C-alpha cells in the first residue's frame, strides 16, 4: 500500500484487483493520523461491487493500464502541472510543482527579515542553482478529488466531491511514487498482465 504523508494527513492508494473486464480496481483513502476521514456509513454499498470496498475507502477503476504513475513522474520530471482522470471519472488528480494552493494569488509581502534569514535564503538559492533547479525540499500541491458517485444512492458521476489537499516535499512525492511503482509491478505479476517499462529497475526487497 503506497501512502503519501504530509504532517498528519495522508493519501493512500491501493491496487486491488483486475476485474472480469480486465479493468484495474483501486482503493483510495483520505487519512488523518492513519484513520479514514470519510464516514464509512456514507459510502455506496448497493451491490457486491460496492460492498467489497475496505472500511472508509473510495473505489476507482481504469481500463488497459495504470497511468497514475506516469502522471506523477511527469510532474516530478518537468516541474509543470499535471492532471489525471481515469476513463471512468471516479477521481481527478492535480499536481502543482513549486506552488502552494495555486488557485489563490498570494497577497503576502515580506516586511522584514533578519540578516541571518536573508543569508539562509541566498544560500538555499545557490544550492538550488548547483542542483539544476530542483531540491528535495521543494513543495508540491497535490489535490485528489473523488466523485460523489462513490456515495450513498448516487446514480451518476457529478464532477463534484470531497478533495484531499496535501503539501508534500519533492522527496516525499518521490518516495510515494517509488512505493506505487513497486506495488503496481507486484500487481502486474499477480494478475499476469504486461509489466511496465520501469519494472526492471524495481527491487521488491528494497524498503
């Protein structure tokens, strides 16, 4: 189970199974201190498909192959915003590199900084330049919205729903991506489907 943590919040994504139509089945959890944020009683359980969900977990699916991993990888590689929505619009993922909540223009102005803070900022920018513009502590905004189709007696997708907003550092997002890749490779082996190109670089014994 791959888990992206940011302070007391976490996003957990699980590859569950390949269904009879050969669609990848996911579970997605919004967590606070490792406990589900969403009340399980509100989630849809109208038939076997919906009833088999884990406690407090959203269900999602995608046909053919997983593209979630590629989306995160592209955001890390390009430092450009990236978006992903599966074929069935169960959820939407948005990633904004080097931004904090991108929809609100910043109106904060620096009034005063000590010489020490100014020096630290200058040193940090020098390190960034030497590192090619990317540092492990760079902030990302990650937003994952789950459609209300997951709830109660909803009968259609609405493009509305609860969203979890996280501010992970670059190194935390990289670690999450590594865990996702490892889990997806094991998923492909279990369900005997084509391995992704990065599978040869995955060591299942690595922690």
